[in-house]
C-alpha cells in the first residue's frame, strides 16, 4: 500500500498544479474591455512609416504613429475639398460620459486625398505617447482612447469621430479595440509640413515618464530605466507590422482594395497579454507564485511520507 500512497500524493500534486495552470491560462486570455463611447462611429487604424498596420509600439516612439486612418468616410460637409483629419488622444474617466473626457491632439490637422478614407499624417514634430501620458495619466486600466476628428476650413470641426482604444503596460502600448485599414488608400499632408526646416518647434525628444504616469501604467519609475527605453525607441526600428492578432476581427490587409480595411461591425476588444490592471502585480506572477507554493508543499509531503516509510522498514 505504501507505493500506492506515494503515487496518490504525487497525483494530487499534479492535479493542483494543472488547476493552477488552467487558471493562469484563463486569466491571460481574458479580454480587457474598454470604456463605452456611444458617440464613436467607425474606428481608427494605425500605420508605421512603411505603410503597414501596427498594433503595438513604445510610448517613446516619436511620433506616436506615422499615419492614422479612419475606417469610414467623414460625414458631410467635412468631406469637402478643404477636408482635414486630426488624431487625438483622450483620457477615459470612471463613471464619466465620453463627451466629458479630456483630450489633446497627437498630430496636426492633415489634408487627405481620398475623400472616402480620412487620414492624419504625423511628422517628427508631433508628440510621443509619453508626452501625453505625463499630462493625462490613464485612470482606467492604462487605457487611452484615440479619436480621429474631422474638420474643414469652411465649417470647423465635426461632432462625430472614429475611435479606437489602446492599453499601456509598462512602456509598451497595445491596440485593444480597433481594426486594420488600408494605410495606402491615399496620401495625407500635415499642416506642419510647411514649417521651415530650421524651425525647432516640436523637435525635442520625448519626455521621460513622470513618476505619476509611470505608476499609472506599471512602468519603471527610475530615470535610468526610462532613458534606456527611450533610447531604444528613438534609435531602434519602427514597430513591427501587426501579425495574426486583429483587434477588430477584420480580414483586409494593408494595401488591399478595401478603402477602410476591416468591418466596422467587428470592433470587439482583443485579449491583452499584459495585466488587466496595469498598476498591480500581473496575474502571471501571482499564478506562478501559487504554483511554486503548491509544488513545494507537495514535495514536502512526499518527502515526509518517504521518511516514514523508510523508518517503518
């Protein structure tokens, strides 16, 4: 009976470990749900300098993205020949209507060539996400809303807009609600393009995350760590194109024939690989500690039983 008892103990240890691993997998796969914005129509796709869709990057990339593309045309009269589009970042706030959130432009207004596909083009003068986060630290799980606002020289700004959501974890942002677009469905020209080259406006490096902003997104608070992250972003390669993961569930590819890219009906939140609460310990770390404790306790029980069995012989 002693060997049977020993194998039973090991089996229980294995069951506990399997249950803990199952819980870890379920936690990691849980989608992060962005706050509701009932005023948004369509979504904003994000592109790198090579004209490829991207779904993640560094908060120290300057500019934040090189091109933002709306999934549907701007409403009349904001689709006239004097049409413009501007990318904004907004701060979702708990229990506050989306119309009351605070935002700031991430690009200057851009004139775009394809009236069916609003585009906002960024330049080296535009903000990095770290600049925005220092002014508006996220209040909801590290989440920031991106809006594309439409305007024209004849009628001012529209009340309608397209919107997507990103989540910041550490010094990395990830698109959690949005979709793919055709980054090359037209061209756009920023109003900053007319500035003289020797004009230094906006050309300063990105701000390092403040302690408040860093804590809000679970980033390092040390100056050395943030300097290293900023240096890597400024001197590294552009964010890689988005792969199989598609927050909108759309199937169109960059450069495809679809003007908007994905389907507006498929803008559900995607699972984020980071913590659902960016300020505290990650679920993976907690689950790992639980598994280690269970295995250590099981090993101790098995060792004690083995000693008792040896003493009874």
